[in-house]
C-alpha cells in the first residue's frame, strides 16, 4: 500500500508539474504575442506617418492649402509676387485731370462738327485730317448741303478708356433738328491736345454723302 501510495503521489505530482509547465509555456507564448502585436502596431504607425509625410511633400495641392508653397526667387533677386499696386496703376483709365480733359474733348467735338466754322478750324480738331476736307466739301455740295452747313453736335457722355483715349456718345443736329442720333465716336490725346479721331468724323460725313479719301 505504501508503494501504491508513493506511485500515486508521484503520478499526482507529475501531473501537477506538467500542468504548471504548460501554464508557464502558455504565459510565455501570450507575452510573446502581446510584444509582437505592440511592435507591429508601432511599426505600422511609423509607416503611416512616413506615408503621410511623403504624400504631403509630393502633393502640391496639400502644400498650397497648408500655405507652405512659396514662389521661386528670381535670379539675383527676391521672390516674385503679383503687385496690387502695379495692377491698380495699369488699370487706371483716367487722365490726370478728368474734368479738364472732358471739357477739352467736348470742345474738340463741338468745333469739328460746327458747320458754321471755317474749314481750317474744323480740321485742326481732328487727329488725322487727311481727306477730311474733301469729304466736308463734297457733303456741303450734295443734297445734304444745307444740313451740313448748319450742323451742330450735342454730347451726352464722355468716358475715358485710358489716360489718352475716350469714347464719346453724341447726336448730330442739322438746323436744330436731330439728324444722326445715338452716335458713338472716339477722341485721343495728341501731343497734349484732345482731338476727334478721323474714323469718327469720316463715318458721319459718309452718311451725308462725303467720303474721306486716302
């Protein structure tokens, strides 16, 4: 019986020892798996960070939205950027003294279209009078001669399109009666003096039977 008891004790102790060994092994495996998972997560997070940084560096849209894009410097100078001052300067369509310029434009048109003035005075108000004298003479001698001799002009609007050019809205009267309505012509600054453009007066003279030659 004592022998059997010893055998039973050894057998029981062996089973307990084996169970303890398996539990220890399972714990080691579990700890190993946990460590592996932690290391894998760290490596994955680092990989994600690197990919994100690479996308940011290579994506110009993300750089633009983050404000990190800068203009390339001009050789030997500072970085080039659009100048709002330069844009405003080039977009200014007014002469230095708009009211004075407007009065000069009105005076030029009024004199050029005044049929009662000497021909030389009328031609002096035109930027290029070549052939205009012949057109005025022809219109005065034609069927509209009476109207041409008493022609006048009324100006409704002067708009400067640049410091040296203007668009003019006007009506031409003949003997006080409207003859050409809603006309649009141009004036330009020539050597400091505002003048009616040749194209403007020649177009009106043609309707009265006078054609500018040359």
